[in-house]
């Protein structure tokens, strides 16, 4: 093989650390950005909050004592009473850190004009009411949400139980999931405590069975069930004993698939019931609560904090960033000024950290500026939605916004992911305003979001005893000038979590 030299001209795109960080910050959600800011504040001494206050550290006696778990207490009580019970023939009731980045400083150590506070429009967070003296007010305590376990523990205080029974009941309460079901079987709980001691296992099973009876008698009815069938049965047994209730109990013993499909004929045959009584029993079951712990689930954790707020302003709409999600950051003036006197490798390293802090502030500002630009463009393109609702949504794709703003389509995709906009019609992810179009008789396109809203409107107005099938919905859309196949209607209906016609039919 003959060796030789040749010249070749090529183009290569190199992403600087600052640009890499800018792209990464752009795709972060609000919570992820908050975590990123906290991590940077911990790592970079040149970066600080404008209203940075030292947090109170939690020290005290309450941190020193660790309470004994309910399982350990129960096992100790069972061991202590097992000998006496056997003697008289009775049984007692019982995150990876971020990689280092080579930030190239510009050699300057003076405080730059953009080193001042950014995000200063954001108001400082208010302390909760009653926190001035470290005590919560009675109103705060009354309005605080009560969890399912707290609700059950409060009821347990009113029961006259032995120490063993209290420990067993407490362990069962702590074993419930958020829906109120027992996450583990009694056998698994007893085996986990007793291990290979089968005598202790038998004693624990007796204790747990008694504790389960106490638990299933508490409010809400149905709590402590092992599954949906048992949960429904407990609620029916708590009702007045009537022929309909008896029929409902027999239906609950059948496979749940038949009940979900409302197969009245099969259920009537299997339970030896006439159709009228079976329909009444099914209607009774439908009024029961399949998740007893539902009302105790804290809804605050599902609250979405919008990045952008859209409000009515005259004949148009005003688009503004949410100040609550904008971090207030600035370069530490004293530290930045002190770097001037440091020479050598240490000085170079400090200059890189200072430059890193400056770029971080700049990139966060650029992130919010881009979100605001994209949101403003969306509001301008979807103006009819903000005026009339989702039925007026227009077809929109990422490419259209990218061309208007002079950005790449991938940038628009990053901006619209996990970013939310508060509007007069509710809070939506930015991606919600994008959707494909369906052909109409007029030659224009209708947004898929508007078509879904129209389907939902048709279903809301249907006759409960004669619900609309997917074919009928497709015909109604065609009558309104929208060409939408039956399969597309079914896809949109399932995406909105609307049951098919046979399950929507009123018995």
C-alpha cells in the first residue's frame, strides 16, 4: 500500500460548554430547573440568590430519638405473651453529581454589567401564616389536609385494645396503599415478622385477623380490602339487608369482567336472578366507591405551576412569564472583586468559576426569553382558542412557529415540552396547542384538538339509554363538514378516556 498526504476541507460544528448548558436548560421542566439552580448555588461560590438567607438547621431532641417500628413492637409483645397463652390454652388478641465542565474565562474579573440580579421582578416568597413565632395557627391546622393513615389512627384511639392489638392495627394501617387497599397479605406480614418461627407465625396470624376486623369496620367503609371484589362486598354488607343488596353480593362473587362489560344476561344466569333485579343490583354497585382512600389523596401534589400566564387585555391577550418560577440570581460582588488579586493556576480556576456563574445567569435568562417568544407566537396563532375555547383551535405544527421566530424545530420542541401556560380556559402544556389537521368540506383543515372537543360535546348530549357508537359519531362529524373515519373517532375517544357505547349505556 502506498502512503501519501492529502488535503481535505470540511465543516464541523463544535458546541461550547456554554451552548451545551443553554440547550440543556431549555429542555428542563420547572422542577428540574429549580433542582439545577440549587445544585449550582451549592457548587459555585460566585453565584447567589438576591434574597439569600441562611436556612434554619434542624437540631434538637426530637432528632435524637428514633421511635420503634410497629412491627418490632408487635413481635416483642407476641413473644412476651406466647408462653402464657399456650399455658392456659388461650391466644391473646394481639442523584449523580454533574460532570466537571471546562469553562474558558475571558480573563476579566471586574463585575460585568450583566452580573447584577436577574429575575428581580419575582416577589419574595411569603412565609406561611402563623409562622412568625414558629407556631401554626389554629386555622392553619384546621385547613391542613388529613391523610388516610392519620384518619384511621385517630379512629383507632377510640378503641379499647391491648398493646398487642394496637401494634397489629397500627401495622395494618401503615401497610395500606393510597387507595385504601392492603398492599401485602396478612400471611406476608406475619412471615416477615416471625421468620422461621412457625409458632410465632400462627400467633401473629390470629392477631392480624382480629386487627383486620377492626380496620374494616372503620371509616371509610371498604378500607383494608385485599381487592376490588372484597372492597365492594364490605360496602354492600354495611347497607340495609334488601333483595337488591343480596343480589349485588352474589354479583360481586362473579368475575369482574362481566360486571365491567355490564353483561346482564350472563350475570343473571350465573346468579339465578331475573334481569330487572340484576340491573338494580348493578346500578347499586356502580354507586359504590372502588377506591375508599380517594378523598384523602392530597391533590396539591398534582398542581401544575405554569411558566407563562395569559390574561385578557382589552381586545387582545397579554402574555407574561410567571414570576414565581423565575430564580433571582446574581454574581457575588465581593467574591468577584477578590479574584483580581489571585494569580497563577488558582486565579485561573477562580476566573473559570466566575465565568461559569455569569454564563449560568445568562443562559437562564435566555431560556425564559425563548419560552416567552414561543408562547407569544402561540397565542397569536391560536387567538381564536383564547377567545372561544378548544372548539376554535386551529391546526398548528412546530415548523410554523420555528419559521416565524427563526429558530430550529428541535428548539421549539424543547421549549414546548414540560412547560405550561395558564389561560382563561385552564392550564395546558405548550404542546397542547399543536395538532394535525383533518380535511373539511370547505377545503380547510380542522384541528384534531377541536375534533376531540366536538366528539366530547356529542357524547355529553347523547341519550344515556342509546349512546352514540363510533360510526354514528363519524357520521355526525361528516354532517358538520369534517371527514373523520370511525377508527380515528375511536382513537380520539380512547385518548380522552371515554368508554365505548356499550359501557356508556344506562341500564
